[in-house]
């Protein structure tokens, strides 16, 4: 029974991701999400309080999956350089492969209310903390500068990757996002060493 409930929850989030990517958050009625999910409108409210709750849950779920991927991948690395490369590679590759998620995370977040952005910011926090951990590891192993402002640098790295994805979307995806990984990481490493 619990797995069926989880399956329905994921089905609704998948539908919300698609509908919001196509129509924007403000143009996405709960009824459109329900129709895309193949459920009755009322079923949505068994899982979510309102449309804002759907968007917050979508961020928590999808960014949680990304952070899990990052953590698994960096366990297999031997240095902070490699870990940073893996994070950038996964970030770009996953969003390139899931354009709907890219639109929701890159475009819709910026158009949401301040309260909604704050709630979504909590979902982003584990990602920022992961970058911070990589930076701390790099300083400890002597790979990165000892005088690195870790709190500022973690935001600069996240913000730079975020902007690369946003620019890729705005350009109409005219080039490969994943092909930008090596140049991005090379730029980061020059500033970190």
C-alpha cells in the first residue's frame, strides 16, 4: 500500500514538472497537473496542500535525488579536484537530459514569490553544503588555497553553474551543456589554487 502511495506521489511530481516547464508556475493550474498525472483534481490534495507545496516538494525530491547522485559519485573520487569535476558533470548532464527539470529549477525559481523562493532555498541547502565540504577537503589536502573564503566560494561555484544552465536554456539549447564541464571546472580550479 505504501509503495502505491509513493508511486502516485512521484506520478504527480512528474506531471507537475512537465506542466510547470511548459506553462510556467503561474500558468499551471492544479487541474492541469491532475490531468497530466491521470488523477482526479481532489487526489492532488491528498498529497499536497496547494500548488506552492507541489513546487516545493518537486524541488525537494529532484534536488534530493541530485545530491544523492553527487554523494555517491564523490565517494569514488580521490581528490577535491575530482569531486568538483564530478559535481559539475552531474549537474550539467542531468539537467541537459531532463530539460523540464532544468526549466523548473532555473526559470521558475526566479519568478516565484519571496516566500516560495525561501522554502525552495531550503531544498538547495544540502547542495550548497556539499560544495562547501568539497572546498574544505581541498583546503585540508593542500589542493586549494589555504586563504579560501569557503562560504563565499561555495556560492560563487553554485551560482556559476546555475548561470551556465540558465544561459543554455535561454539560448534555445543550441549547444551541448555537458560539453561545458571541462572548461567550467578548469576556470574554477584556476581560482581555487
